[in-house]
């Protein structure tokens, strides 16, 4: 049913929009830019920063355009003298409590407050400086996130992100009036609350009040150290996002340029997390099949549905809020953490390097990967498996600091041994990708035939719906898999922790019947990770997802179990999926955490 149309004028130009459209949205249709700070397309309306005020003819007060729906006959001015003066004073007032050391700031050049200040050429100090020294103390307790209250403008984007988008509520508004601030439960350090380190608050913070914990200098230090052998792995979602840091369209596939840039930065070997994504499918797929056999044949009380364990933000969320389902998590480590121990055992032996002198660096779309690398469980190699984790944004900074002209680089390929991958590994970067990759292999292993979908593309598990469900009927199986004959394999996919919570509540209440569940902590999966280029709106995430699937379509191999390097790894080192060596290096367990 179509909506009623509302007719109005903006800056004396007529426009007709759907009923319920805000003034801000209507202005965008006419290409009038109204500045905002508290507003974000992914979040509910707040209307508390007032930077977006406009003048409505006949109204006594200025109107917040982000929170005001249009009405018939409305006449709006977005750039009147009254509006300009109000916006300028609002920005000036924000700056009185803002630590404006812009040239030293992590988000210099990418700060929304800085951008608006530049537009209005805020120079004179009309109001007194209210920033106090006590506010300049940073919270650096977390290995993933830095909280700096001196940069906070109290727009509350982070609060709405954490509460509504992620259902975590690690951040909240405390106190009132001029004492109001964004804090944690009992004002505890970030590392001591239920923060999942997902970084979605960072992606939506308009200033540098929340940023990733940067390890750029430490990585450069080990690159410069001739005694260290430094290898780097790149996650699937980075290759369709890093180009945005250099002005390219979101979703542009720049895998070869990224590899070339990493070599020029000085990494000794450039390898691919997609390799261990393929390996994850083999281990996780066999784990699922083993659980199904134990449940269907042996009659054992098995933890089903089995849930993926690739997303560290989701794992920590589960540890805090659903500890009774920890046994349902796959024991597989994430692809990042599978790569680390293999690099410092199998790979070190292959290239004749002492693992004590090897440094493993990850390029990830995810801030939670920084936390994951620090987990005490992640020492399967006898060393810290992954030494440093950098976000996609941090890699962009490194490339710029090194003076590398990214867009003019020729494409180069990954190094061998842990660098070969399939399209199944690539699609890990988008929501539903792990499930699709698993189904491509598991179905073929069990039946001897490819999945019954066009060109291997399993469309029911793709898309941006918050929770997706699908079922595949298994028939005409191989003799050794007879117990699966006629089974309807039921799967579910959730992305964003609010959606994950809704799904988990159904499972907890016995209202959902699945065999396998994939959860990614970030909206749209890793392509929307907390370490990806900003902004990361739904439109941008869709373009990145299209790039991921396009990369998959162009791969020579598209099923994980066909990766020749993975096959060789089992033949020469691991011997068998879920075997003794796999258990030691590639699997782990997680533990309950407090809710507060």
C-alpha cells in the first residue's frame, strides 16, 4: 500500500515526499546538505545535538530537522541567517568542552565535528573553555577500544548503537546538566564491563571519543627489526573496503593492490586468512556432522544447534549473556586464530624459521579481533599465536605514512603455503557466508553432488535481513552417511548482536528448531566490522557485500574442501579433521563471564 504524499517547500523549491519523511530526508532529496552530529542512518532518532536545526516559516523556534516529520504546506529554510547563527553558536559551544588537539588526533581529517567547524570557520573564542584536565584522561584498559571523554560531544550515538543495534548496553548516559557524560556500569574501565569489543560505537562516533587501540608503531618496529620474520594475514572483508581509504568506490575489489602495498610496507610474507577460512569449513563441517551422528545414531545428548565461533564479539556476548549455551559453540577457533598457530608450527618449519623470531600480524575488519588475539586460550603454538591486529583503517594509515600510491599499484598475488584460498573462504566476509561455505562442502561430502542451487550460490542464506532461516533436504546420501538420509537440515543466520539476541531468546525458550546457526556480531557481517572505513552505512555495506560475492564468482575454486594447500596440510601435518593435532592447534573452549 503506497503512502500518502506530502507537499512542501525547502528553500522555496517544491518537493513531494512520502508521509512520515523527516525534513532532513526531504532536504536530501533536493541535494541540500543539513549538517548532523547525533543523527545516524543506522540508529533511532535522537534530536539532541541541534546542529541540524532549520527555520520553519511561521514557527517561533528553530526545528530539529532529523526528528521532525514533514507536513502539508510546510515551508523550510535550511540556510537563513537565523539558522546559520544558531548552528555556529551550537558548534562553538560544543568546542568549549572538546579537546581540540586536532593535528594530533587519531581521527584528524575524518572527524565530523572538525568538518562542521571547518565549514563554519569557527575561529574566535566567543565562549570560555570549559574543558577540565580530569577529562583528558583516556581509558586504555581495553586491548581493542580507547575511550577519551575529552573528545566526547555527548551526541549519544554510541549509547544508541550499544543498546539498540547491539543489545549490549555497555555504555550509558550518566548524571545531568553540565555534569552529563557517557560512562560504563559503575564507571568501570572498558575492559571490566560487558563490552564485546565489536567497535560499532567507534564506527558511529562523530569524533575521536571512541577509537580503536592502535598498534601501527609496534608493527612498524618489528618490520624494521632485521631479527624478526614478519608475516601478515588479510581477512576477506578487507579487500573490498581498503580502497575506500584511497577514494575508491565502496565494494571495489583491490585484493592484488592490497597485497602489493603490504609487500612494499616491508612484510616478509603476505598470506591470506581466507586459507584458514577454508580450513575452518573442514573442521567445523566435520564437527557438525559428528554432532549429528551422535544425536541421530548414538542417541547421545548433544549440544544442538551448533553455533559458529568465527566472530569474537559474538563469543564474548555469549560468554556474558548466554553462558548456558557455550557448549553449543563450535570448538573451532576463528580463521585468524587458526592461522596463528599454523604459522608458528607448520609454516615456520616449511620456511625454516624459528617461531620465536616470527611475528604474525593480522589485517582485520574487526576491533574485537584485537581482544581475541590477547585471550590466554590463544597460545596453541607455544607462543602468542597472533602478535598484532590492525584494522582496515590502520592499514590505510600505514600505507599513507609509507608514501605508497595505492591506486597506481599493479596487482600481486599472495605468497604460497598459507596463501591459497577458494571463493568459499572469501564469502566469510558477508553475513551468511560461513553458512554458505559450509553447505557447499558438507552437502557435497555427504551426497557426492554439488548443492542444488544455481552456480553454487545459495541465495536463501544471503541478504541483509536481521535473521534468516533456511532448510536443505538431504537425500541420496553416500552409504557412510546413511543416518542423514531424508534429514531436513535447518539453519539460521543472524548479524548484529540485537538480532543475535532475538534469535538466542527463541532458542532458549524452545521456540526455534535448528541444527546449525551462524552469528556475526557486526551488522551485515565482517563487511560492516568495527575496524572498517567510516562511514559504514547500509548502502555501503551492500556494495561491499556485492564485491565479496563478485570476488567469489571470479575464483578458480569455490569450495573449501578443494583447496589444494588445505589438502596438503592434512596429508603432511594435521592428518585428519578433528584429529589430535587439530585439537591442539585449531580448537578451544570458552568460559562464562559476569553480566556486570
